[in-house]
C-alpha cells in the first residue's frame, strides 16, 4: 500500500510527515527548506510510493484563511504542475504549532531543544497527518 505524505508548509521551512505502508502510523520524516520542497518531493516519490499529499490549511478562529494561505495557494499550483496525477487534500491545521510545542514539553525535551523550529514544523506535519488518519 502506498504512503500518505503530509506537508506543513511554511515560508522558510516545511515540515514533512508520512504514514507507514499500511497507513496506520504517522511519523515525522524531516523538515526541508521551502525553496527545496519540490525537489525533495520529486526525489522522495521516486523512491517511495505515495498516493496522497495532505497539505495543511491554516485558518483563523473565524474560519477565514490565514495570511499564509496566499503562499500555500501558489505552492499548490506548482505542486499540481509537477505532480498532475497526485491527489491533494487540505487539512485544517489550526493549533498544530501549539500542540507540537506542547508535545515537545510533554516528551521531556529540554528548553534548548524546544527552540528548534524545524522540529516544531516536523511535529506539526505529523499532527496534520494523524488528524487525517483519525478522520478516516
């Protein structure tokens, strides 16, 4: 069975998470520079079977799109040109950064380790993927 890949898109860094091949477990994969994201996805999908991209959808509390949605829309257009047959599903990502930070605290990471924004992005992508898996 192919994997599902989740993307927590950011202006500078993007967190990536994937499922196992049975699509049961969500695991953080990495954080990549957003400028390298498309090439990372090309390389990853050339080695691993992926059937779906999940892309976080940042929203305000009133359900309106957040400011970063403009950047994500531009990324989605580019993504559909590079991967025209790959389905993309959007997943509400409200509170994932706060939840990721709390996860780091709960897991006992030291203050210096919690300042690692790349790790927060990777955990956020994992939370996006987990929420999708739970909803299925």
